[in-house]
C-alpha cells in the first residue's frame, strides 16, 4: 500500500509539473491574479479595482432560524453571512467564529444604534425631565454585558453621534465635549437623579400605593413595547424593571412584547409610551433617522416630536448650505439640540457582525455600514474566476425575501438590487458618505449660477451639475447607458418626490412631458402617482427646476437647481434604469395595488450589468447573480492570453445578447416562468474592430479587424506580438456593434446595440522565468450550471444538501475559451506524461 501511494504521488507530481510547463510556454485563457488580491481582506481603497472575478453569487433567504445559518456556515455550504441575522447570533457562536483560523469576522462599530423612542403625543413622555429620568435608569454596564454581549455586538454610548463612524463630526472636539457634558449632567446612569427628574416632570410618588401618580392621584401607566428576539429582549425588560424599582417606578411600567414584523404597525398606531428598536439593520419598514453624514429630521408621524430649530438646522444642512463645512456646523448644532431634547435614549452603537470564509477566498472588502457585503467585485476563489460565493440572507421574522417579488424592485433587498443597477457616482467602502463621492459611470462638474433664467425658471442663486457619462457602458441587452437613461429615471419615478408643488415641468400634473425617448415623446400622469407610488426607493432632489440632455450629446446631462446646497450632488446620485424596459408601462402600473398592475419579473426583463445580472430567482429559496462580461470596468487580466513573444495571439470571443433573466420561480405554486423564448440570443451580424493598449493606458497602439467565424457567434482578433515589448501586459479592447429589435410603447424598431469585451495579452520571452498560475478555463465562467440549493438544517457533521431546482438549462454569453490547438497540446502532453510515469512505475 505504501509503494502504491508513492506511485500515485509521483504520477500527480508529474502531471502538475508538466501542466505548469504548459502555462509558461503556451496557454490561453489563463487568469493572472494581481498580487494585491492574494489577501483575504483587501484595503477598502482597492474595492472594485480588479473585479469582478466570481463566476456567480448565490443569495439564500430560505433559512427560518439563525441556527441553520450558523451550522451551514460551519459546514462550508455558505461562505458569507449577511449582517442582519448575524447580529442576533448567540455570543457563544460569535466567539466560536472569531477563533476559527479560516474565518474572518467583521465586527467593527457601524452607523447602527439601538434605542428607546418616546411618544411625544402623551404626557409625561413629552416632558424633557421625564425623558431624562428614563435615560438616568439605563446602566451602560448592563447594556454592555447583557444586551451587547460584553461588547461583541456593540459599545454602550449614549451620545447622539459615534466618533468611530462619523469622523467628520468627531473631529469637532467642541461638539463632542458639549454632547458629553449634556449626557453626563442629565442622561448618564443615576437612579437618584432619575427620582428627582420624575418630580420635576410633575409626577408624585404615593407611598401608600407604592407607585407614582399624576397630580390628581391617578397612577401613571407607561406602555413599554419591547421587540421580541431583539438583542436579548429579556435583558431590556430586566434592566428597566430592576432600575425602575429602585425609585418605586417599576409598577408604572406596562411591558408589552411585540414581534419585529409589527414594528411599523406599532409605531404608526402611537399607542406606545416607549418602544425599543434599532436604526439601519432593523428599520427596513420605516425611514432612516440618520444618513451616513449625520442625523436627519426626526419622523414626526412615528413619535410626534417637533423641534422647529432642529428641523431648520437639518434642512439647511441638506438643502441650503453651499459647503460641507457649513453643513457640518448645522449638523453639529442639531446634534446638541437632539442630545438635550432626548427624543430617543440611545443605549449603544452596534457592530456589523459579518463572518466570511477565508479558506481559498480572497478579496473581501469591509465597510462600516455593510460589513463584508458592500462590494463583491474583488472576491475570488483561489486563482480562478469560475468560483461561486454563497451568502445567507436570513429573514429574522420578516417575510422572505424582505420585499415582495411583485414589486418592480423584487430583488429581495437593496443588497441584490444594487449589484445590477448603476448610479452616476459611487462611494468607496472606506468613506461611504457624501464626502466620499467619486465618478462611477459619469464624471461631474459643479457650476454656481447667479441671476439667470433657465427654460423660463428664474434662478437667483443656484447650481448647475453636469454629468458626463462614459461611452462604453451597456446594459446586459447591449443597449448603451446614456444620460437619457438617467434623465428618464429621475422623472419617471422620482418626480421629484411626487410633490405637485415641486413640479418644475408644468402646472398640468396629469399630463407632464418628461422627454423624447427613441423618438417617442413621453408624458406622465403625476396626479395618480401618490396613491400608487413606485416601490423603487428614490429620494428627492430639492430645488431641481430643469434638466437638459443636449441633442448633439446623449452622454451629457445638465441639472439646474435653485439652491447652492453642497448635498445636491449626493441627492442627484440616483439609481438609473433602462427606459427601453420601463417605458412600456406607466409608473403606477408597477405597484401591485394598481388595477392594471404588471410585473416585469414574470418576463425576466430586469436591468443588470453593473456588474452583475440576475440569472435565476426563486421566491422561496434565493437568487443567483452572474457577472456581465461586457461590464465597462471588466479587468482584462481576468482573460489573459500568455503567448511567446513575437508570435500571433488569436483572441476568440462570443457575442451574445442577454434579453432576460432566464428563470423566475413564483411563490404561489413554485412553477417556472419562461421569461423569454430565447433569453440568450447569439449575435451573428456584429461588425467592429479591436484596439491594443498598454496595460494601464487607453491610448491605442494598433487598430485590428474583428473577424466573424462563419456559422457561429464567435469572433476573432489576431494580435501580432512582434511589435509588443516582451514580459508586459497589453489590453485588447473589442468594440462591436450589431442591430437588434426593441419594442417601446407599442413601437418595434431596430436599434444599434453594443458589445464590448476586454482581454489581455502577455508576450513573454522564453528566457525569462515567469510566475505561473493555475489554469482556469474561463469559458466556464458562465456555462457551468449553478443551481439554487435548499440547505436543510442538520448538525454540521451530518449536513444534508437537497437540490431544489433543475432550472438552469441555457448557456449565457461566455468569454473566450481555450483554443482548440492549445487544448490538443495540453491533452497530448498529459497523455505523454501519464505514459511516461506509467513506464517509470512499471520498471521501478
């Protein structure tokens, strides 16, 4: 047995050595991984610098309890856990994960916090002394040990700003000092002071009753709503009751448990006196209280809190202040007023517990508001781009998948939605705030306007923002992304904010012209929008009065605002969708309550390509997304041809149009919806050319012909490397055009579509020793069949995996495969190697 084992090792070693030699000498489709990607967690500044590398991402939301997710992660069935369920894990589970050498746990403090909210509709809740009294009953030591699991899930901090995640405000030492002074004097833990504050609020302690009463002798009853399964709800109740009893206030608290799914209902009912929940992760049903820059105006309809000074300060910061420094001054002043008013008792700022498998996975990027889930463009498995990443998205009491599939934004959550649709600008994970905005699909220019008239609109002191879009970005169907797409998106869905009084396009809101698209004038009935609002989340653009796409340049748009607010740039950074899809219906038809509701999901006509697109969707299980090989930021190094210097490299590519997401499974009966007769259509009529650039440059060295391989959807480019410097990378950029039909508002027309592809050529000198990498047949990037899988709960050692779907039967567009000649050469070499090793073993 021992000798056979040695022979097998020799055989394997021989194959590896010979295959390694093939990589150095002549291999096509080899993935050359940049050295920076050989880190499990890369610096945030490098996000989306090299990707996308993954062959697919699978999002699963079929878990019902966190134990299932935890066990599946330990067994290796999933590689990433979304922050939502992870924050509810037992502390013992988090401690176990942090000790595993193959796991990286992101556990930094985020923009999220947990708190009690007061209902200002009632007395004594609307009395500041009463609110200070309740705050003085919160023991930070108890919060840390019992609620935040000894710091595993956050840090106790009663300030209205967390210095760790708001550095732009934390640098204001005067602000932090003032906030801390208010907290220490009035809101820090001190039961004796709490007793005095109850008296100052006008309440009276009745020794004979053993409880507090109103001045008329009626006992005080404060309904306290505590969310079930939320950061150890028993600890919240125990802390409140124990500390309240110290001042004989325990009898006055009526503790009411409520499920997380009822949060929105309980808030809007205004029946509570105090209610606990948390910002960000747990408030998907309500609007956010904070942005990544600072606080927003409190939501009056949920607690009746009104402070005109605070609202004026925050309004000025977001809609009027011409510089961020001025905006930060108003934000700081608002924070001081909020800290004094105490509309919420902030218990602590929470962490974003996001465990990720690092064993053979590289390129995770962290962000303070999303853990490891902000970007997937760098993550790759080993040295290939054919791997997959499985992420668990637990529902934690919310109906899977957190948003209804019937809405146009049916992707389950913004996390998936954001993978396929662009915004003009982006923010890096290291600075996910308006201060970090940088170009993505567009550059921008800001011009201040003084006393001008634009299309009949008088602007006394305003702003012009010009977006210049890139010229080589397309949707998955090959239609170009232009400024017209952006203009359509902001008016078709935003309008801005569905407010008739803020309608710069005309007084007749029932028939508003929003532009000419594909030669068709488009009008929108704004009057019916408020009752059937679109479910895509759009913000508003304060003081927008006009937008213009020049007739001679569809890649430029000018936005005119009657304001000089620095935050206008952030407000204008809206999601872009393709009008060729959405124009076929009215905006309100995407709302399920509308009488003639339509669902694009049933047809699979979904936006995508920046850089991912939905490949499969199953309401009860999850979704598969795949990278769009025509993405304008595709890294050429992912498709590298290593050739001998001086030889000719033949680049082969397929041009295939993705018309629709191939498979949709609806909730009602689990049947497959055939989204399109041919969701993937081979293109045989494309024409175009290729350019050769030095890697890192876009200056053409040579322009080459694009040759169609007759009878196929394959195209070839021959690159003569004799004029290229050896041992350096060169980009081969393919620019192809083809015509295909689109149907818009009943009009079918032939329109130009575009296919862009990026490859790299590495002409190496045989005398130079090159670094070898694993061979990766990158044609399997798309053609390999991924399947949505239902993972059934079982102990890690006995885990069962049940295939729940056999849906994937079509092959989307592929990047070039290894050439036949190279495959033959590799095959012959391997056979000869096997024969040679076998002979050696035979004569041993």
